[in-house]
């Protein structure tokens, strides 16, 4: 396992070890001891999956308290992580990561950051561990193309939910 800090505080790229042979691939997706050895001491309490089809864009969602550990179980998607902390000098800055079943990457996302993902394959399964239980009242949402962020997406007309199309701010 390799952990790399990014230019946004708390956001980390995690490259998992893969074992491949004639039978297929084996990846250990989480081992608390390994994360502790890399200074990541977070109690995850909930795991979630979402499956979407090509060109579906979900997000930008987040809250004030939750750490998330995001990975792609199947397919490929572009993950965008945005600093949504209005008190931060880095508010509005973002990073993009291409996650897939073949690269075995994870991204650790701190509280006060939003995340969104765009499905690039025919289908993709988005997996994330959360440090708090989902609380819809505590969520914030920004529109995927909010000019405050100026995020570059490789698509101009994604498939969106009403929440993601209109967005709202906390």
C-alpha cells in the first residue's frame, strides 16, 4: 500500500497492492493496521455502494463531519474532490482522480470536502466507507458545473438527478 498526500490538506491518494495470477485478481481493500501504520486513524462506521451507467454524474455532495474512503469496485469513473470549507484559503480548489477496478486506487476525503463522480465505463460501482452515519439534513450539495469551482468535466451534458442539476448551498 502506498499513501500519497495531495495539495489539498487531508486528501490522500491510496494505491492498494494487487495480486494477479491465472485465476484473476486479489486486492485487500481495507486493513485497519495498514492504515494506522500510514497515520490514518479513522473509525469507519458505514459502507455504501452506488451503481451507475455511463455519463451519470453524482455530486458534489459532502458534510461537515464525515471522512470518506472512496474506491471503484467495477468499471471506471472520474472522481472530483472539492474543498467546500468556506473558512479555508483553499475554498473552491479541486482535484480529479480516475478510479477503476484495474488501478486499485482509493481516495481519502476529509470533512468539509465535497465529492462527485462521473461514470466513464458502461457501468461502474462506487464504494465508500464513512466515519459517520448518513445524515441527509447535514448534507451540502453544489451544482456539478458551479462557476465558483470551474471544474473541468470530460462531458458537457451528463445524466443528473434533480438534486445534482440544481444544487443548493449550506
